[in-house]
């Protein structure tokens, strides 16, 4: 029996590309409402491989037509350059079956049709914001349903069906599928919206600032008149976007907006006070790194307190116990005395925020960045200028070879060109292409005066696991 919504009409579903964070989380939601779920991918990497193993979902690799069960009532196909019938036999088989083909955005739209949908959208911070929101509501005794496009440590799962009326969704502006160019969040019909900082991203899809902001405008225009909309003032495009809107918006920002913060006390645990229109509301203490995470906590706090979903005391207690998200500035090992963290380096702004956070919390250490150009934006010639200052604050930058998927679909740049641009900007940069040699080379740069930041949205050649293991042996805690 469908527990969340009567509007999902299929008893079984097969996911092609289940190794993606959004696809795996959506598969878990369908499984939990009683749908029989199977999935496939070419290869699956941590942390999603760990999630799928823990959830005991029926997952098969690599892609093959035989992966699709004979009784699959619908097939969900991910948004990936490899998932097209011309080059993927499993996708070709799916299209030949004649059963409904959906994106995971279609699925979430169907599942949320009978719920109070709260969506966090924006260029960066939305994953952390949904995780924070879910954690706060759970700690306050509510039972929301949610889908988080990552592997959170708080709450302990990326997707869950709750008994409450709320459905929390991470709203991505990226196209829904290879055949549906609409932004994913346009499927979700949010009741209320939290809009995190905006900055030009996904330049292969949105070549201009105007084209990037257009779906956000459409999202807000489609919302009901009674909707509560909170928006950050902090992104490079946020104020420009807010000035274009004609409906009431509640704003938040570190030092600009209706809701702000003051008296930040930095440390291993950072404390700060949230204010509303100049009046103190609540002081909180958190274990998350960086000013951008303070902004995330501010936005979630302002949103939940305004809607009356949590008390000030509940919010402060939840923030104090929040453990964060894997790949969002989470510490990779407690068994080495060298601080090693991983940031989600999918864009210029996310990289800059992660580096700024490391410099804020470890100012006396030399920062070593191990970077993989994984997203199209980092590999596209039109954004080569990002490398001019993206790594400011790093003492040394190791650049893993650029990802190759979809290289023929845009103007791809290579490792040598990236290194040349970094060198021209005065950065001490070195290329890496073989995992074993890379571990030894990075290890030679480590010392008791260093800190390490891994920046990628991909597997980074396994270095996220192998370098901390090396450091545990040579620099034990």
C-alpha cells in the first residue's frame, strides 16, 4: 500500500543510474511506500555504494538490458550523458518496453502531490539546509518525510517516509532528464520555499546569467499566494534576483536581510546569535565549519521559527547535535593528527567557501587542496577563468585528471591547460593521474603544519580514502 501519496500508480520501478545521490534517495522513498524497486549503474562509488548496501536494494552492475525485470511497471532514467539509447543498451531496452519512462523529479512530484512540500533551492547550501531542516524537525518530535541529495550523518539516512504531513525536498535547477529540459524543482509544486544563495552555475546548460535565473523566477511565480518564501542575500546573484521579484520575500544573510547573525565566536565549535529585525532570537553552538554553514543554519532557523515548526530551544539543541553531511566538509579520519576534510567542489563558489572555511578554522596550517575537475563547469573552456582565483588561500594544489564523461558534449579543457592557468595565477599546482603515485606525492607534502581539503563531486581516483589511510600510518593521532 502506498503510504505517502495515492498518486504514484506503479507497483514496481526500475532505476537506470541508481548510483546517483538523487536517484538512490528516490528509490528508497519508493521502496518505503511499497513499490518493488530494482536498479542498475555502470559502477557505484562511496558513499552511495555504502548507502545502497545498507538499504539492501536490488542493484546490478554494469548496465545491461537483462537488468530490467520483466515485470517493471515503470522505468526511471537518470540525467547522465551516458544514459541515451544510442550508446546504452539498457536505456534502449527501456524505451523499447513501452512502459512509462520517468525522471526522479517526476517521481518526487507524484509522491509529494498530497503533502505539504517544503523545497530548498539555490546554487549552494540546499543539501545542507534540507538535512538541517529534517534533523531539527525530527529532534523536535515531528516525523517529516524527506529526500536529501547526499549521504547525511544527521539524519542517519538520505530519504525516509514519515507519518507527518511535511515532505522536505532538495530542489535542483539542473534539467530533469535527457529528454526533459525543465529544472527538477519545477515538478515539485512547493507549499513553502527556502532559497539559498544564488551564483551562476551549470554553464553548459545555462550559458548566461539570465538563462540561469529564469527557472528560479518560474518556480516562485508558480507558487501559491499564501506561500512563505525565504531567500538568502548572500550569493553573487541573490540581490539582483530578489530585486526582480514582485511578491513579498523574507530575507536572511550574515549581515544583510530581515534575519542576520552577530557575535560569531569561532572555534572547534562555533557559537553565534541569530537576530530578527535587530532583536536577538536565539544563540546557538555548532560543530560545522565555515561562514557558509552559519548562513545555512541561519536560513533554516529563520524558516522553521517563522512557520512555528520548532521552538527556539528545540532549534538550539538540534543545531548543537547536528553532525553534517558526508562530502560537505566532513572530517575524513580521526586517526590522524592532520586535519583532513572533504568539500563538495562542484562549483567555483562551493570551492571558495570550503577553502575559506578551512582557512578560518585552521589559520596556522598550510592548506593542501586535492582537487578533481569533475563537473562540466570545471571542465568547460568558458569558465577557465575560475582557476585564476578559486584556490586563494591554498599553499599547494594537486589536480587530479579531469573526468571524461560527456567530454564530447562541450568544449572540454585538459589537465595541462588547467595547470597552466593555475601557474599563471601564481598557484603552486601539480597534476596527478595515477593513484598509487599520487598518494606518495601528496604524502611527501604533508607535515604537522598542514591541513588537507579534498574538493570534488566525483571519486577522485580513490584518494579520499587512500590519502587519509596513509596519514593514519605516518601521522597517527
